[in-house]
């Protein structure tokens, strides 16, 4: 299984933390949390039977200072197991943490490319797609950088469940990962990454689903780019793709992340501004 690395990196400034002694209520609380990886402020309040939220917050802040829990986002915390050693880092894979940052959530773009074995690049950021605007972007959480890409609901599809460390997470399937990369190439390192991925993964792709997704994404440039790459790389049934999609007039850049310089390809309505190696 391919996955982004970095989930065991120690948190800055945490290496020398000594785990503080626990009071009775803290010990009871952590005992009830055993087996759980994350929990909420509300769950804490229910367990402690505190009437005021302020008392619950102080309790959680105290556990954080003592090195027994860490905050993932507002109202959500992770338990730090004894097995974490000196790093005092929750033993959670970054994909599992990503599921706690926004809902719905799907590992996507460069992170999904890596997960599916479609790139050898190891992105330092975990890319997460969701179907609504996000006011607060998480940035760095537990030593890992996260980038949430807010999509219109109609673009949030092609998501499947996968497992890591016996825990579930959602990820875009192979076909949607390809289509997403052609829709927003800036989140996969450019169209060249998709061009390199397609020949290596083609036999594992469902071409019918790929065509369907290229239409469903609602961006004609995606079908243009996909058709051009398939033709340049000698993959699939080009004419079926051309019949399935309506190519919008005008010229779209093959790679919008690069300068708009190059030759115009009238067959696909593209400005070829990067060289595709075959």
C-alpha cells in the first residue's frame, strides 16, 4: 500500500516533554478512552458529568500540558498512547487525522496519486477534498501539513473507503484521481504527473468510468487534456471519448500551471505548453 510518509515525525518542541502524573479523575477518563483514538469535547463532558463547558476545557488543557492528549482541531482531541515514546505524538496515520479535520473528507489529488501507486513523488502536504467551503484551514496538525480543497458538491464523487492500520478512511478512486488531476493540476504537481501515471496504471483503470467522470466533472478542459494524453501515449479508445464529451470552443492550456506559450492543437482545442514524453 502506498501512502504519504511523515505520520511518525515528532512534534516540534515536544521531544523533552515528561508525562505528568495523573489525578484520579484524569486516570478514570483515560481508562474510559482506552481503545479510542480520538474524542470530542462533548464526549468528555458526558463522561465527566461537568455542568459547565469551561470546566471541561480546563480539564482537557491540563491533560494536554501533561502530555496525555493532543488537540487535532477545535473540539477534537487524540489520545497519546504510552507506545508513543518521547515524541508524545498520537499514533495516528495522517489519512486518519484528515478524516477528523472536515466532513465529508476524501484523500485526493497528489496524496491519492501516491496512495494508488501512481506517482513516486512523496508530497509533503496531505491533500483532502470536501464538498463545501472551509472557513478555517488546518495548516499543520500533529507535525503534518494539510491542504483542504473545497469543491462544489457536484464535483465531490468517485470516493471509496480504504483501510490503514485497521482504521477506515475515504479516498478518491483511481479514475477520479486522474480526472481531479486534470481538473486542478496545481494539486498534483502539474499535468506531467498525470501523463507519467497514465501508462503505468492504464490496465488497472476502468476506461468507461474514466470517460463518465471526465463528463461529470463539468470542465471541458478535463476531457480535452485526457483525450490529448491518451492519443499521445497510445492509450484507450479515443473516438469513444470524443463521442462521450462535448468539447467547448476555444483553447485551454494543457497545463494551466505553466506559462501560456506553445503550439495550438485544433483537434483537442488545447494550447500545448508542455512536452509530453512518450
